[in-house]
C-alpha cells in the first residue's frame, strides 16, 4: 500500500515541550516538504529536503528543526522556541525537485498546545 | 516575492450549477500552476497541473486554464455535485521549484 504516513493524527503539547511529528513515505520520492496550515490560510513552507542528508529552510523555519537521514523519513521537531505552534501540519513528497511533477500530501497532524 | 490570490474566498451554490474559481499571481515567470482539493481535516489532492507552455488541462468535469501573461488561472467545474464540496487551492511554481499557495476557495454545493 503506497503512500505517505503522518503520525500521530492528533498531538497535544504542553508549553515548553518539544514534540516530533513523523512523516514516512514508500513512494521512493527524492523530495520531501513540511508545511504549516492555519485556519483560512494557505500553506506556509517550514523546511524541505531534495536529497538525503540535505535540507533547506522555508519561509517560517524558526522554532522548528528537521532531519533527513533516510530517504523514506523526514521528521519535524517543534521546539519550545516556536511561540504559536498550534496548527495543522502537512508533509508532502515529490519524485523530483519540481517543474513537471506534482506534490503528494500526507493526511496531516493537528498539533494543539495546551 | 510571488503572491497568489484566490477569489472568492467562499462560495455556496445549488447542485447542478457550473462554476468558476479564480486564481491570480503577481510574477508571471512560472514553470507550472496546480489546482488542489482539500477536504476538511485532510491533506491535499492534486487535481490538475498546467505547465507554463500549456493553456489548459481537463479532467472529467474539471477544466483549468492558464493565462501566464495576465497572471490568471481559472478552475471550471461543470454540473457541480454535493461531493465537490471542499476547499480548492491554487499553487504556482517558479524558478525556486517551491510552490506558493493561495488561501483557497471554500466551496459548498447544496442539494
């Protein structure tokens, strides 16, 4: 069963805690992305990776960190430095770096800070 | 910096109506434009991708057009159905190969 898995579906965090959101893919895609979506807003790019062991900051990287040690996995850590982390987080993949390929999205993780 | 605007922000129509969703972008130097669908609490699903050299793409009851010079795209949905109710997002991609998304149009099709 091919696709993108994000876990957990819902996540609750106390202020001051770091939490890690999982994104796994078995599509053999090179590129992976993390987006944040707030109500009534478009998607904002947090980090992206076009190859293993390399990643780039997006528009809103502050307070977040990522790693890309395996092609299949691109976990996102929301640190205590992120002042307003409550949002819907979407992971996406793409076969190549862009231009002619579409992005495929996971089902998302909803993070709530208590 | 590329900016993408979608109008209207929300739309409610009766079943069977033909409708048009609009997307405009400020920088016409794009490689492609995509339309996505998002159901509540779910991820995005790609509907249509138009390359910069193309003028339109069709899939079933959906037709998307692209006018690069004017910075506009439209998504035409024919004979709308309640199952079409969702948020539709437009994304444009330029030289960075990173898509810029609009805020979406929330569509409700009522029986």
